[in-house]
C-alpha cells in the first residue's frame, strides 16, 4: 500500500509517460515552428493550464493562496532559467552531428542532480541510492551509444555541450525542488502547483520576448497552430504538475533517476509498434536500468 512518502514513485511514472507524449507532439510541430517555437509551446500553452490546475488544487485542499518569502524567488529563477538554458545547450550539442553521444551525456543528469541536491539542499542520499543512480545511468549510456559512435567521443565540443546541458537540467530540477519546499503553510500539492504557475510564467515571458525580438514570425505561426499547440501545452503542463508533486516529496535525484524509465517506454514502443528488435547491448543496458531503478525504489 502506498504511503505519502512513497507517492513520488507513481507521480514520477505518470510524469515520465506524459513527457514522452509531449515530446512526440512537440516533435510534430518542430517542422513548421522550428526548435525554439516548438519548445515555447510547452510554456506558452501550458501556462494557462497550470493556473487551472492551481485553482482546482486550492478548491480541493482548502489552502489559502500562499505568498512565499524572498528565499522562494532565487530558487524559482534558477529552475526556470536553467531549464531554458539546458534546452539551448542541448540543441547546440545536437547541431554538432553527435545526437547519439549527446543523448548519452544528457543522461548523466541524474548523477549531477544528486551532487547539486546534496550541495545546495542537503538532500540525503545513502550508499544504496548512490549505487542505484550510478547503475541506472550506466545502463542508459550503454543503451544510447551505438556501434561506430565511438569516433565522436574524440570531439570535445559536443561532449562538453552535452555535459553542460545535463548540468543545467540538473540545476533546474534542484531549483524547482528548492522553490517548492520553501513555500510556507500549505500542503505539498499546493506548494507544487504554486511553483509550477510561476515557473511556467517566467519561462513563457522570457522565451516569448526572445522570439518577439529575434523571430516574430514564429510567434505568429504558434498562434496560427493553436489547436495542436493547445493539446501539447496541456500534456506538458500535466506532466510538469506530476514532476513537481514528486519533487515536493523526495530528493530531485530520486525523481530524475526513476525518470530514466522513459528509455524503457521508448524501447517498448519501438519493439511492439515498429517491430524493431533489441540488440544484446540494448538488452544489457535495459537490465542495468531496471536493476538501478529497482534498487532506488527498494531503498
């Protein structure tokens, strides 16, 4: 039977499934909108839904609308701006024509999240959890790297960009968790929902102003494609709501490690929908992911 302390597990699994769906929707919009236009959809069209979620949460919990102290805002800005920076670094790395290697390095996010969470928030991670994070991350790297991609490892620039993107994503997770846990006097659900509203609000403002200055036509195209964008925004806000609920209950490193099950979801889709068989390397990497996640959940 699930306890309050273990609710982060189903919250993370729901968030991971939602993220896979959101990524698929954003990918279909990358052609007409470009990478940054498709990225802004999750913020611009997700923001109104985050407000709706917050209103429903307040009505359900009976909490008063919180107004946190000064400590909240630096954490929020760290989370929101780091996520935008991480996206830019990821796109830059993938433009170096090392998509597979970049993806592998991005998956070091779980390890870096554990380090940043310990340094900045004092999140406790015992030996078993550290071992689980390492095993699952190694499994993802093995699964992501393809035969013949080793020559790309000699290219230092995409490697550094990929590691920097992972670090920015890790800082984003830690920043959002830091913001959530300093919201005073309300339930964890309200704290998570409140942080999501302001996080998406900052991201919408920053990226929309950037597009307005650099590519105003993209904003017009986004509004023209409002129907598919609205669905992608809803799914994005829905998955973010569950990420934040998980961050409210446990260390960000636990959440980001369990989130590696996204790789398993993707493999399942490839196998059952597209009849793509798994290689021995992929099976070995998958086994390590399962082992790492199992150790994390058991711990």
